[in-house]
C-alpha cells in the first residue's frame, strides 16, 4: 500500500462509520498559546473536546500534519520524527471505548482494510492510579476481540495516558496498539514495551478529563474519543520495513542526501543517524515554511523551533563534511513527495527555498565566526607548554555558544582535534568532565530559565477557555474589522496569539501605521465595545459564509460546514465584523471592557504586529 492509499482507506473506513472528514489544520495553531505548533490531530479540536459544538457534527476524521519536538532527541532512530502525519478519528461526546477499540481493530486487521497479521499485534491499557482507575473496560474489549492476555500490557500514566497537549486541557487514559516490526518468525508470545521491535502505531485516547492549571483533573462535560494513527509507521509496517526511512515518504530524501554528500546510508551508524536527522529536520522545516502562515526562522516561539531544526540539519551536514549548501535541494525533494496532498507546498515553494538558503548561510557564518573566536583563544597561548595545558573549559564553551551561537559539541570536537594535532590527546575523562560538569550544568540552567520564561509567556489560553482569553479572542475580531475600516480592505489577518494577559495580532500592511491611524483603530474598537454589539454564532455552508462576506483566516482549509461569528446584526447586513471561526467568544462586545493598543511594529516584509491589552 502507498501512503496515499492508506490515507484514503482510513478516511473511507471512518466515513462508512458515520464520520465527517475534516481537512488538516495549519501546523501553526490559531489563537492558541498553549502550544507552539500543532502536535496532534486533537489539537485544533480542543475547544470541541471541551464542549463547543463542531459544525460538522460529533464524529470526525482526518489526516493532520503534525510537528512534535518532544521526541527530538530520539530522531535518528528508525521510528521517531518531528514532522509526521496523524490519521485520526474523533467522537465529541458521541461513541466511546467499545466502538473506538472495535473499529481500530477492524481497520487494522480487516481483509478489505489494512489486513495486518493479528499475530504481530499487541496492545496496552491504563493500569490505574489515584487520578483514574484501571481501564478494565478497554482490557475486556480487547480480550473479547481475541487478543491474548499476554499481549495486553497494563501500564502506568507515563505510557498510557495522553495529554494535555500543553500545560492544561483535555486528556485521559489511552490504549495503544503495537506492531511487531522484527522478524516475522520471531514474534514473542508476550508483549514487552521495552523491546523496540514493538512499534506503537495507533493510540485511542479516552478524553474524559480536563487538566487544570493547578495540576488537578476535572471531569469533562462529555466523554470524547481522540485517536491517532502514525502514517509513517503504518506505511513501514505494511511494506515490511523495519526502518521508516526506507518508505516512500523518506527514501527520495535519503537518496538525495547520499548523492549530495557522496556517502552511503547504512555505511556506519554515525552516517545513517546524521542522514536521518537531516532528512527529518529538513522535511519538518519545509512543511512549516510551506504552511500558509509564512512563519520565518527567528529567536522566539515557533520561529525558534524552525530555526533550530534547520540549524541542526546544517550542523549534521557539517559533521558529514559537506561544504556546499544543501538544505534547499533536499527541500525540493520534500515538496515533490507532498505537493499533491499539501498543495500549499507547491504554492509556497519559492518562500521555502529562499528561507532555507538564507538560514543556512547565516548559520554557516555563525559557525565560521565561532571558529575564529576559538582560534583567537588558542593563539593567545604563546608556548607549546601552554598549549599542552590548553584548556578553555566549559565556561568558555558556554560563552562561545551564548555569544556566537557556536554549538558546544563543536567546541569540544575542535578542542580535541587541536590537542590531538599537538600530540596531547585529552583523556576521555577530561572530555566527559568538560561536558557533564561544566557545560551541561550551564546548558541546563539556561534551558530552565528559557523554559520558565516561555511558560510565563504561554500560560492561560483559549484551550483552557478562561474568561479573559475569550475576551481577547473577541477583541481580535474587532481589531481586524477596525484595521480594515481605517487602513482599507487590503488588510488581512496574518496570525494571532492570545494569552490571558495580552493580544498579539499580525496583519498585512505595507507600511508603519501613523499614531493617528493607531488611535483611530483603538477608538473604533472601543466605540463598538460601548455600543454593546451582540456576538452571534451561526452554522452554515462555507459557500454561504463566503457570500455573506465572512472573513476567513489565511487560506486555511475549512470543512464544508463552518461556524460564523458576527459582531453586530447578522440578518440585516448591518454588522461590524463577520468571521469564520471556531470560537469561543463573549456574548456581547461590552463584556470586553476597554481595549488599548500598546505597540505597533514590523514583523516581516509587509506584515505588521499590534500588541493590545484589555482593562488596563
Ligand atoms: N492525541 C493522541 C496522540 O497524539 C491520539 O491522537 O497520540
């Protein structure tokens, strides 16, 4: 089966089971500060798992583009990726465990579906703890389907609990399905999740809880199902590969890397690992850049994730000894693989290629500068005797990293290499000491600091639907409408980010706003708040929404049925704002209080950003 056949077959199966197929959402979440990038198919559905009504109904299925950086250290093995596609089916307060598990099994093993060998499958269920009991129900459903008890592991939260995607939000116990990717004649009788040949391919999550900011769990209004099947792993399983990179979704990238680098995949573990990281990271980078939102590499938020992916790829290329630029050549192969499924890649090809080339160039400069600094320190030592004891230490390595962005592992390599040349090879304990005691400690401190900073930055959010974030969400709609009134209809929304403390709103406009224009926009928003316009939600077909002049955000793909929020009177045409949006929003504008624009600035060519607060 090809990847496209698996996508189609999955969607057809769930359509037959009464599900509506919805499009993949953007990789860059809209109005949701709890995660930087879309990590799972459930993510864009959080408001609906929390109880909002979805316009397409209670049974949904799709194939979602995902980026997951939590496993980035595992990338380089055969099964972990930063970009992957997740096939998912959802019940929003509709069916629950029995149907979810039985359908998963039917799709995996059914003759007309994936037809996987039952003897190569195993499952796990939640063993229970003080937050929730043992999932006996799932255990029994599997048993009744004929799965041997030896193949049903009972595991703790660490393994069998999913979510929330951010700090807070929907979550619950899950049951996972594993496929034996090892030799067909060596399938063990029992299941042991420590054995890497058992590869998790599907996860059915029973989302019954909401994790609150204080760490406690509350029962959700409705019992949901959220499942996610990994396309890359399933494709490998169906084609008899024990390495996802051998499948059609990766192999052309590996081939290109082999050609550009003049090395062979599989020649050594080191080469293989580096090639996998390059393929994985550049694929992820191309997909992020190709997303409709035009995100660019930067030092904050999702832009920083993008920057790190590209730089890690370049760094790995560097270690394989490549001199010329390579990232955009590999991205071209990525585009070829995915352009039919994700046409936005074709559309944004130039942007993807240019951004990669620029970032690669910049990073190479960083590497060169770092090496020059390194040289300076080295040359400042005058005698051979000095050089013998040449020791620039973890503190210096960390400074090189912090000031020049020069990667620590490169510093260590450089250090070892220079001492080798002088004939004073450092003892491995010395290197170990450098790494663990000094550099590593510093890096950890650094990471902890930045994590605390970003936790502060992203706390709250629409996913937890707090009152303040809902107000900000409605304020964002007013902002777009006001900007279009003051600056003209050329203004389009380019992105937004909401926390319970502020609104950040990006829009297209070619020049800096004058202070007068800023004041006009602010006054207009406050005028509408004072008028206490109603905020009304209606469901309709996408075509009708467009005909009524509803604004859509970016070229986002919507389902056939959409929710439209009108601020003003929806029936007379006398409204201030009308947008296709999932909600939630306040009921009337006066609930917002008062709005103030704190700052207007550029964030890219032709893109401006407004920062605003309410009730200052
Ligand atoms: N949210 C779950 C996961 O990501 C199932 O879709 O594994």
